[in-house]
C-alpha cells in the first residue's frame, strides 16, 4: 500500500501525507492506544474537574500525532509536531496543582525551545537541498555526503543537530530528558500512557528520518546517535532503580527503553547495507514499548485512582489480594524485562544482535566507521556498549522486580493500612478490567508467536527505513539468542538483591524496612544546569549587554551632537527632567512626606537576621568610638531583609516572565499555524 496526498497551498509551503507500511502501522498503533486509554479514562477521571477541556485537547493531540506519523516531508512533520506538543501540554497540567504546573512549565519550555531550534534546522536543510520531502532529502543529502564541499558538509551537520535537538527532546534523549521524569508522574495515568507509549515515538520518528534520509550510512552520525542512546538508556535505568515513586519509576523506565531505541537508530547508519537487524529491532521495540507502557501505566493508574498515592512505601502491599491487577502488572513487567515468551524479548534480542553483528563486521573490515576511529578501537568501544546494553536490561529486571514485590508481594509497614488494603474488594469497573486484560493479552501473544506477528509487522514497515529482511530467519529461542536475555536476568537478580534490598532500603525506628530515596538532589540537571543558565546567567548576561549598549549609545549621542541646536535641545530636556525630579523630591520632603511604619523582618530570613545583627553590633561600636559625633542610625537587619526580599521578588519575576514568554511564544506559534491553515 502506498497512498499519497498533497495540499500545495496549505500553511504556505504546503502539506504532504503518505500511507505506507510503516505509517499505517503507527497510525493503527496510535488509534489503538487512544481507544484503550479513552475506555479507561471515564472511571479514572470520574471526580476530576474540567473533563470537557481534557477530552478536547486529548482529541487534538490524537489528530496532531496522526499528522506526524502520516507526514511525507519535514515541514508537515514540524507543523503537526508543534500542534501535538501544545495540545498535550494541557493534558499534562490537568489538575493544575503547583507541582503539576512546574512540571508542565518544563514540558512547555522544552517543547517550545526545541521546536524553534528544529525550525532553524529545517530552514537550513531547505536552503541546502531545495526540498523537504523525505525522498528528495535522501537523494540530495546522499550527494552532499558523497561529494559535497567542506562548507556544505559543515552546514548539513549543523542543520542535522538542530533538527535532532527538537525531536531528541521529545524522545527523552539525554541531556534533554529533564521533562520526562517530571511530566509523567503528575499527568493523569491515561495521559501518561500516551506520553510514554506513543507521543515520545513522534520524536523517534524525526530521528528515523534523519538516520534513513539525511545521514544514511554516515558513520560519524551513527556513532553520535548510538552514544546518545547509550547514555540515555543507562541513565534512565539508574534513575528508575533509585526512584520510590511508581509513576516516576515507569517514566524513567521509558527513558531507558527509548535510549535502546535511539541506540538502534544509530546502529542503522553504522551497519550501512547490513542494517536489517537494527532496522527491525528499532521498529519492533517502538511497537512493543508502546504496548508495554499502555499496560503498566493503566495498571499503575488503577492503584492511583484508588489510593491517590504514588510513594512506594504508601502503596506497598496494595495488590497482594488482587489477582487480576497482579497478573496484568506481572505481564507488563515480564515483557519490559525482556523475559522470553514475551514481546519485549524479541525486539531486545534484535537490537542486541545488531551490536554483535557490527562488532563482527569491524573485525572483518566492513561496516561504516567514523574517520577518527580505527576498526580495533571501534570494536572495543562497541563491545563495551554491548555489555552496557545487557547491564541496562538487568537494571530493567531489577526495578520491575522492585515494583512488583513492593506492591503485590510485601506487606505494608503499617498493619492497619495493610488490613484496609486486603479488605478492599471492588477496585475497578468491569470495563476497566476488560481493557486491562485485553491490553495485557497482546504481550504474550506477540512474544510466543513472533514469526506470525512481529516479524510480519517488521516486513511491512521496514521499507520506510530502506531496510530489508535478514538473509537468514532469526531463531529467537535458540541458545545463542537466549544467552543475552539470561545474562540480563542474572544481572538484574544481582542488582535487586545487592543494591535494591541492601543499599536502597532503610530501617525505621520501629524496626520496619522501608524504601529510601537515596538519589542526590544536587544531581538534578534542571536545577544544576538549566535553571541557573536560563534564569540567572542568561538574564544577567543580557542585562549587562543592554546596559553596555545603553552607555555606548549615550557616548555616541554625546559625541555626535556637535551642532548648537542638538546641544541646546538636549540641555533643555535635561533641565526639564531635573526640574520635574526636583519638584517631586521637594514635595516628598515637605507637604507630602510619607510616614511608613517600621518594616518587620519576614520570618525565615535567617541569613539577613544574623548578618544584620552582627553589622548592628559593629555599627554601635563605631558610633561609640570613631563616629561618636555622627552616628549612622541604620538598622542593618531591616536593610539586609529588604535586599533579600528584593532578590527573591526579582527571581520570582524572572521565572514568571520566562514562563509567560514561553506561553506567549507557544500561543504565537499556534496563532501563526492557525492563520496559515485557515487563511492560506
């Protein structure tokens, strides 16, 4: 099937769509995800406010996501990508709590900044190639990579990095992942399932276009993407191990699994014409991860809608006597852990074997290779990446075991709370139970019959990435392929027993062992890097630059004003200015003197209080000795408190201004898109 549609005048540059095997697969997957979450939503949000608003923007997000997956050029992809980001923002912040609004602000900031950077990259690509359709990009960029000049190649890579910034941010790629662990826990569970399962795949869609059409077979680009994917999957696994929040753990798990997919995207360019396993593994892990997160987030949503709690210590033991919920969650845990006979094992095996195949090709002197690495160095590097892949698989087994044991095996540290959990009978409606069972049933069916299900899906979709079927059928359950999965299971068991049970649990005063949050708060990239740079350093730098320009402009004006008339006119304006200021000051000192009550030091200003007390003592000592005749009379406690209050107000205003500016920018983009859609 290959159906195309072009709307040449719409949105200025025109929109183009195509339906082929890959696009049809993800259009159907998107529809399936929205159907299942929509059936689950009414019970989950039975007591929520503004449900009409939620449903409207949920539908808008669905239409925009479909537009992304059906697009046939980068401009169309970008238009619907931005519409999807803005519409999904409203779904994320639905309950409007302070923590939710902060997470939504980060999500919106990443989406808007990433969209603007992506737009710059798209303009550069259009300038270099003259077209943004995927087919034209592949031909033009192949010519540039093969025989382009140094300057053209430089701008091609700059354009690719700009496009990578926006799509990689949506895909949760390190170091642009900051929104993902924040947005998933605060969003409603159905929205979290869509964010993790399918909306992040729209970012992967952009990475696939770059890998297959812009930098096809380029070793340097493949190494960059593979490195970012490795860092993403490893960091996501570590964050999930340390998390004590069920939805945050699943969110960090998504980051880790997306890292595996990004690694697969990089392997496609490194393997070149031998990329069959990488192409099929990437496509199938995108499909499998969407199904897995649908099951896991809906199961977690059942817990949240009953308890309204996320902390593992508070929901501990809730599912001990709930066999349906236990079976559904276990199915998802086994699938994402890569256990044989479940769907996650199949796609992880293909990704792992693609790394092994690349190492073998390097030993044989084949495969794309970055110019700054020898085959021996590249082989050693990717042998290390292979073990990191297996280690990440082991971490997946460990944190999913942690969640399952905590919720469905262990007893709560509070016996009364455990008795309440055990007595709780009906915890979901028959419709919700049916949706959970149907979604969970898909996972073992795909895993037990990969030749009849997943392989056929890969055969249908691989042409989009210019892939081909492997020379020999993959025997998923042979000993060679089972070995990688079994190694990850063994690593996961060791991590769970040695790190989770011993290092990440603490003993309370009453002797009960609880899950402890031992992740260092200072290692948060948002507060460690992004906020200081964007909210402090950048405003200070811009303010300093503006002040410097102001001083320079004054100097230029003074220098240029060499004639009599400008000098007299400027002097006259200055006199009027000083006279007005003098009148105001005179009135304030005489008839309109304001008597302000003595300011009170706000509570919590400890630094200003102690520092001001010390300065007051020093001032009194000076008043009695050196300045006996002219005492200062200042209260430094109040003076420093005013300065501290001014500093806090300034920081708050900067943050509010940044948030307002981002919102206005987003609304402006939406208005431009609406104008282009309606009036053009």
